[in-house]
C-alpha cells in the first residue's frame, strides 16, 4: 500500500506518481505522450486524480498506460479520510455531491467509525438532497450546487444567445390542453412499443455526451435507472464509460439504442459500429445536425477556470480556448449526406433500425421517409447548434403535416426532444404526432445525485404524465389526438 505521504513525495516531471481509482501509477514516461498535454497531469501529480479522470475517461483507459506503470494501491483508510475531509466545511463542492447512503456506509466502515458520525459531518454540507426535489426543474437548480462549474456549464450551454434553448421549453407553454370529463380513468395504460422495443412510457433517455461529469455512476447509472423504469436508454457515442460496461448494466430484457457521430475517418465509425452490433443494440440514431459545431459561449468561457477537465478530453493539442466542446477536437464529418445512408446500412447489415437525429423541417422529414428510414428525432441539439432555429415542438407540428400531405403518415416513427420538463409536455408532443419524447438535460441534471436521482426524475415524469392522462379523460395513448390541444393566440382577441 502507498501512503498519502509517499504519494505526495513523487510530484516532479522526472518522478511523477498519480492515483486513479485506488491504484497508484508512475506516469513520468507518459507525460509527453498525454493527448491533453503534460500540464493537466502535473496538476494532480502526487495526488489522487480520480475525480477529473472519471469525468472524462472510462476506467479501461488506464490499461493504455505503459506496462509496469502501476506501483501499488492507495492506503484505504487514508483514502477514505481524504474523501471525508472536504465535507466538514464545504458549501457546494463537487466532492460533497457523493454523500449518498451507500457512500456513508463505505466510509464509515473504512474509518471504523459509526455511520452516524459520518452523517453528522455530511449534514454540514449545504447542498440540496433528493428529498428537496418535487419536479424535474428542481434538478437543474440542484445540479448547479452539486456539480463542478465546468461540467454544469458544458451541460447547460447552448449556442450564442441561447434563444433556441429557452424557446424549446417556452413552446410548450404556448399550447393549451382541452380536457374531457365524465370518463372512467381509474385504469390508465401508458405503455408503448418504440422501434420494436417495448417501453413502459412514451419516453426515452436521449444520448448525452460525457455523463461522467455529473456523477461517477455516469452512463451506467443512466442504464440501470432506465432499466428499472422500463424505458429505453440511447447510449451516446461520446460516453465516458466503455460501451460494454454500459450494456453490461442492462437488466434482463432491457433494450438500448446507440447514437453515433459519423467521424471524418469512416474506419473509426465502422469499428465502433461493429462493437455496437456485438453488444446487441437494436437501433442506431445518426446525428445529422452537427456537420459543424455551434458556438457554445457559456462553455467557452470556462477556458481559464478549470483547465483540468478541459484538457483531459483534448485530442488535438493543449489549447484551452474552446471550453469542453472545443477540447474534444474534430469528431463530426461535414461531408455527411443522404448518399451515406447506403454505407450506414451496409455497416449495420440490416440488424439495427436506422434513425436520423436532428431533423428540423417538414421537407427533411419527407426525404427521410422516402429514403426508407425507420424513424426521425426532431431535435435542435438542445439549442446547442444553430441559435434561432425553431423550437422542436413547432417543428413537430410542421413535420406531422408534411408527412400527412405527402401520403407518408405512419411510414416512419417520429420522436422529439428538447424542452421536455413536465408530464403535460409529453402529452402535448404526442398530441401533435410524436411517438415518444426524449430527455437529455433532465437526465444529466438528475444524475448529479447518481442513479437514484435519475430514477426519481423518471418516476416524476411518469407520475405527472399519468395524472395528465387522467385529467384529460384518456385511458390509453391511442386516444390522444390533435383535438386535445389548441395553440394560444399570439394576440388577444
């Protein structure tokens, strides 16, 4: 075992030890090879770098260190004390955010102290708990307190003035509901089938990059929460956990989808999709609204405030000028076009449903149907790409009309994400023609509490949606129609 004192004595470029996930590694020879530059490693030299590491990388990345790098394991008691120390006086530190019951048990055991003593220290931490959460919007406020600023700003950021991001949510407030009465709603069925996959609710977890920035449970926590809720998780191409680790968390019978950015190096995409096929994922969501990356200014402003997390994800050099998204380098192909559908079908060998994610006009929805796509996701990337693009709810109304006008209604499944925060939002989207809705930021914000937070987020949305169904006088999804909603007039009569 390596003591904290011994670890701390190795903190120079020629003699650099760092602890990751309980193990200590000698990384001096790797400093110059680190894609993010050696400075990011030197900032945690002689210390535990797990927090910054796991926010970006799967644990298997440690296997790429030079052979013989591991020099020992960190002293368990000292490690526990180091985790507990910041909790006594912290107000809203990221380290405090792991104060769940399971962590109390583990720390109490390691320190041979009663769990009550550990809990007493945690009570000094003034951060929201799950007991404070009564709706999905509360999770965003809590995430601001529980997450590191770089991570929160990466999730919350949108393009330029963030007009489209706000509009995604506000659009739902412009649609009135028309409830019917005197209907027996003692029993309501909200189950459905999405792209051939059964779901307990017309809701799925949209792919969102780098979930590890919210909590160490990361995408595995999302997978387990989705499994318990009986809904589908779409795994992000830029996940912080290995694909096989995420799919290994599936419950029996649980279905997962996969989202992909087509890489400029098509061989990389092909190799990734072979792993996806081997993992048994059933649908492929191809992101088509990122031919280039939007200007996410809130994220960009963090270039000076937290160099560690930014540099850890860099692939092309040590520049800190672009925030997290800038540090990721080039991962999308500006050449992607309709002709590439044949290539995608050949790579997936017909074993996955093919869906375009990022459709924003009726014209492109019609083209998707004519090209034989299995589905589309109406999405503007949470307002993170083109600012002043229309809110997705308005696009949904246009898409439904366009497909109907072209005689293509029902030819493909239509999904929508962006702005979903309430059960009534789900209902409104279905009334305008969506098969189901996806949530991105709500899942990430709730993940700040770990898997239990995501479970509560999904339960809140399910409870609200069922309540809405009952108050609308509906007992099944098939009964929802456009007649259930009415747009608010822009000018009062």
